[in-house]
C-alpha cells in the first residue's frame, strides 16, 4: 500500500462485512448506459470485487440481492423513491427495499454516480447495508478545486511533487491518473476544477492550451467535473491582440467574447473563469481606474451566453494600505455589493489575512447580501507545515463555516451565507486550493489526503461534522477497527490545534519565514513593504504584543456586525484563541488561567510541542492496525513534526523573550540554541514557490 488508492482502496472486508456486501450486491442492474452510468457500474464492480473477491453479475431485471440504478424514467414504479424530484440535479437516494433490491435512484446520471459512491462508502465504513436508506443533495452548486499549477508543471504552494497535469504530453497523452483523479473527486461530489494557477499566464488562453484543457475536460466529463481556467486580466494586451486591457474598451470586451466562443467550441461545458486581479502584482481593472465589478462584469458578459460563471477573488492587499492589511478586501468590495452581474461570484478566503493556522472568519461573509460569495479554503498547507506536519484541516474549515456572522436576528453562520441564505436564486460555491500533485500519495502524505476528502465533503454539505468526516475517511483509508479509529480520529481532531500552539498561539499570525513560509521568523523586519514583515503582525516590543484592531487601533473590528465588534472590542470577552489578533496587550496582562500573558504564551508553545509528541506516541501505538509501509511513512513525518514543533517553540520563545526583555517563566526549558542561530537559518530551495 503506497497510498495511491486514496480512500477508494476496496480491500477485502472481514467475514461479516463481506457476507453483507455479497448479499446485497450479487448483481447490478443499470439503464442503457452513458459514460457516467458506465463509470458508476465500473466503480461498483471494482468495489464489490475488491471488498469480497467476487464480481457482481450483470442483470437485466431488478431482483432481490441486486443493486438497481435508475432514474424516474427507467425505474419500475415499485422501486421509485418518493420525492426524488426534490433531490435536484445532483442528489441521490440509496435505499435497500423490503423486497431485497438496493435502489440507487437519481434524476440524472451524475446523481447515480454519486449514489454509487455513497453505497460504496457505506459498505466500506461498515454500515449495515440491509437497512440502508440515505438521501442526499449538495447544498452548494459549485464545488471546485483550485489548482495553483503552472504551465511548466511546478505548483505554487504545492508539496506533493509536480503538477498532475502533464501539460507537455497533453492533449495527445491522457494519463490514467486523470481518471483516478476524477473518480476520487466524484466520490466526494467535487464538480469543478480550475486547472491553472491564479497567478496566471496569457498562454493558457491560446489555442494549444485550450486543446490541452479540452482533453482534460473530456476525461473529467463523465465524472461530472467541469473544467475552469484562471484568466490573466491583461491577456489580450499581452498577446498583442488589443491595444489595452481596459474592461470598458469595446475591443477588449469583443476579444473576450470571441475567446469565450473559442473555448466553448472546444469545451462545450466549460465552467468559466477564475480571476485574481489587482492583487500581489497581478493586473486588473484598477490599472485603468475601473472597479472590480467593471472587470468581472466584462468577463461575465463573455461567458454568459454559454452558461459560464466568473469567480472573482477578493484577496487584495496593496502597498498603499499599510495601516492594516486585514481591512482592504472589505473596504474595496462592500461598496460594490449589488453591482456584479448575475453570473459573477466573489471568492473570499476564509479569513481576512491569508490562510493562517487560525484566523477569525472573513468580515465580508454576511456583509455583501446582494452578492454570492464563494468560500475559498486552502487545502494545501502553505502555512501549516507543508505536507510534512499532520494537521487535519476539517476542524479548521468547520470552525470558519460555523462562525456566526451575527448579520441576522437569531444568527447567520458563514455556512448559511455560502449556501446562499442572503442571495436566493443566485449560484453558490466553495473553492479549495488543491494539495494534489504527482507523488504516489497524491497529497504528499497519507494524512493530507484527509484534507482533500474533508474539503469535498464540506463542499457538499458545509454543515457536516469534521469529526464524522474524519472517521469516515479513516475507516476507508486505514482500518475499520473501532478502537483504532477512535484513536486516529482523536489524533486528527487535535492536530491543527497542536500546530496553532507551536506556531501561532493566542491569535498570532504570519510570523513564518519570508516567501516560502517555512519555519519561524518572527524577527523579520527589513522587507520593503511593512505588511510583508512578521513584526507588522505581532507588534511585540518591551511593553506588549498583539495587533490592535479595535477602535483604538486599525478598527478592522468595525467591519464585523455590531454584536461581534462589541464582544471582541474588549479583551476580556474576546475568545482567547483570537486574543492577539484583535488586541495589543501588556506582557503582564492577566489571563483567565491566572498566568501573565507572557507566561501563557510560553505555556502555549510548550503545549504545542507536547501535543506534537502525543501525536507521535499515539501513532506508534497504532502499529498493529495499519499496514507496515504506510505506518512507517506517517511515523517518519511525525518525527519531523516533533522536531519542527520544538524548533518553532524554541525560536519564538527566544525571540519574544529578547524583545520583551523578560526572563523565562519559572520551570521553563531554555531554547536549545541562541536566538542568532535560529535567525541565521536559510531555506533557499524550499518547495512550493511556483
Ligand atoms: C498566498 C500565497 C501566494 C498566492 C496568494 C493568493 O502565498 O502564493 O498566490 O496567496 O491566494 O497565500 O493569490
């Protein structure tokens, strides 16, 4: 086992499970087949064969012991579930009938494929198949991966090898891996993929690359996955096909309309464009004194006749806004609420800075009631220890989604906003920055597969429980033994908090190494822009630490609903995990634990190291339950995590001790090395720079 099979391993089940599967899946009955139905049947066969050693037969007529796939048009009335229409285009019902058939019903072929995966998931996780009765429909329409893959096959912030897109060999060579990628995504309900980096190049929209994208679209289509492209705003200008990229210039709009026509000729179900504009040096409409809405709407008009959408990112921060980078997206986008075309979605990162181990939810959620907002999560762990550290992100995604924006009486969670509570009739979506590469594990480590999995399941249902998802994943990936599962789920559930503790406890953020973001560098102060420097974010000096975002400081807090602004305006009522995000406090500030802030900070760093050690110990005890190779792979990474947790702790404690001028709290271990030695570490070849 090298991890390639992901959660779709279909290994032989223990006797009881095997008998159960064999009883329910003696045969498969499927309607005249489309490629999608074919994919569903092939997957069911593969699964049953793998779990039991026996392949189900093909049958023409429903009968007890058969799995019967069908839509309202093909199922016999006796097998048709009530209320099927309400499940919509992608929903499914899976039900074991009293008469002995297992019916997988849907309104479309893609619903059947999702239903087939649901049945396999149930079989794989040991649910009693003779009582199966599940209905499900996605709560979001666009469930999309964002690949930050470059055309030279490097991956920005990728820690799992080269891009899986072998651009050079495309469109002629269609690697089998693309099909396995499609299967894995379809098993979660992911229905879109942006193939290329948001830091995009003009070439992606030229004929040779459109052909490559079209070849991928052909492979992904049977699995319900649409292809999207990241578009560089200045493409026509840079290709020298227009004299400007001004979105209001007619020649520019006409160029994009022609380009959209060309793309749709090659990819009739093309999803649309993702755009990073006027952000980190990318071109955009503001270069022409136009707004984000002007830019987005021009592109939206080009794809609208074909049913496409534009996902316009709200990740913006400029050199001219040094007072508080966290404020800019809200300041720039809220005045545009209601000004975006119907097929534009604004894509917002979960927090206001940048995929930190912990951030409060982004204040745009709930604050743009006339604009569909896509949640953007980062699945790849740019700021959480790359693919080396175990950090299950399900808990982090859940924390963001369950946050109450307090923008409606009785509450309005971020999940509800993303589900379109404020924008009925408009599209909805979630985007996840992929952690997928060409390594055999796909994600760079076995546990990082769980982050892809959790993202997909939460995109289907943003209100799902991260713990339940972890259990479901681990049961399919490692073992069905309940005690071992409890342990694995326990490890996963505490893992992200461990990372927060040893990297950025109590609301600290962005104190990682410059550029590559690997390892601690809270001392960095000399970079050209203030907001590139860690010292800008923690503001530690002799007197205290933290970023004052209250009315006395940057007042970013005023971007939240009044109830939250009030609660977080006082350090005593601010949730402790966000304390230094919103407040600058003296080192002697009394924490609820009875410790001073300084002592608490050191205690948190120590706790993080202890938690990393606990992950390692707990995994060691799981050896009897996990195949040797994968057990060893994970163990090797946990050794690195313990070592790096200690490094983070030692470097940060040494640094904050030096700026505060405080002695280490009594009983605290001294950092292993003098501060200067940590400062001197360099990582010129860290991966993922793109
Ligand atoms: C930051 C990454 C950078 C991305 C940027 C983005 O460091 O590589 O290009 O986000 O989201 O987290 O556009």
